[in-house]
């Protein structure tokens, strides 16, 4: 391995493996070695392959004509095709080396790290310099977080309670992953708390709702504006109509005709359910008298 802090504690006078790296080597029954500091070419076989892959990806992106992808899965598929082509080129050499490899363990090693967190009064947790919102019912709870490359899995006790998409903070900065659906029901009880919330701007969905909020507060922020936005977000969550509700209210706002919450609820809420009248026939209750008599007897 390289002289990286991910595998070794460089600040120590002795060569000490970190706990996680030690467990990895033990699991696969391998012995770790370390290249000499300052002798970069000793790790060339690994570093050069990494550089070739980066250049190959960059070339394929240029040939593709765009670096934009509609989804993460589409990008992963693009990368997998490139890696498959590279692996085919070294298939013969790999087959020769496979004869000298030992059997894999019966199970995979853990591909996640763990962190214990406590949900704050604002219904947030902090993981790897990123603030995440969680459902307000978890406020005050101690959670165990399994941190994967692409997601966080939260456990309350032994029960899995939530899974979140993982995001990464840039450099030394902090980041946020805010979902208004996690906290909107608690905010609806105290809508004025929305005004002073540090997460206020992050709670508002991007797109139509963001433009609507700018229109609402262009003459100054008021308690009425906060209550209106909280009520709209509550409707969007309750009736699963975020996109259509935001488009409707914004278009009405731009036409100087702001709809009331009652109007929005009438338009986007469920149709009135007709409760059927159920007729029942009561049986003769005199039969219970025999039970009373039996007790007295």
C-alpha cells in the first residue's frame, strides 16, 4: 500500500495500521506491506492503471459529446461499460493469476462504516460534515448509522428505520440534505418557527416553490408568508401533489391572483368520499338474561 493516512497513521513514529485496515487484511488473510516514503515509482503498477482509467473515462465523455446524465444509474452504466472493455484486455493474464489465488471468505466484509448520532431538536443529524433531516418522530433518539458510499441506513435499536441518499461535502465545507416532508407536520403546529429556522431556504423545494417564495417575500418577510408556505408544503406532502400544486400557485401569483389554502385544498385534495349507510339488525337481547340467571344460580 501507499503511505496514505487511509491505511496508516503517518503521524506515529511506528508503522501502525488503522483498525479498519487491519480488519480488512485479516478478513481476506493477506499481509500488508508498505512502499518506501518518497519512492513514488514503487507504487507505479497501481497508480498508472488508475491514471489510465481516468483518461479513458475522459476520452469517452468527449466522444459522447456531453458530460450530463439523466440519473446516477445511467452514469454508472456508462462507467461499467468502460471498465468491462478494460477488463477484457487483461482477461488472459487474470486467468493465469487466478490459479494462485486463495479461496474467498464465505462472506463479504462490511462495506460500510458506523456512526452513532443523536437526532437534534430541529430533527437533524450530522454525518461526515453533512446535515441530514430525519422524520420529527425521531427527535431525541440515538440512532446507529451505516454509512455506505451512496446511502445512509439508520437503525433505532435493532430496527432499520430510514434510508437516505448520501451526499458529500466539498473540501472543508459543510453541506445539507434537507427534505421538507420530514419536518413539515411538526412545523405546521408552529408555522412561525419556519421564519427563524436555519433550514428555511433548504426546506423549500427547488423550482416553482422557490420562485413562489421569492415573490411572497419581495416586499418583506411576514408571519403570514411563513404560514402560507408551510400550509402549501403540508398540502403537497399530504396529497402528494408537489409539482402540480407549485405550478398552479406560482402561475396564479404571477397573474396577481394568489389562491387561498382553502382553494388549493379543494383543487388538489381528495374527492369527497361518500360514506355508505350500513343497516344492521339487532338480535334479541333476552338471551343474555339466561347468562345473568346462571351467574346468580
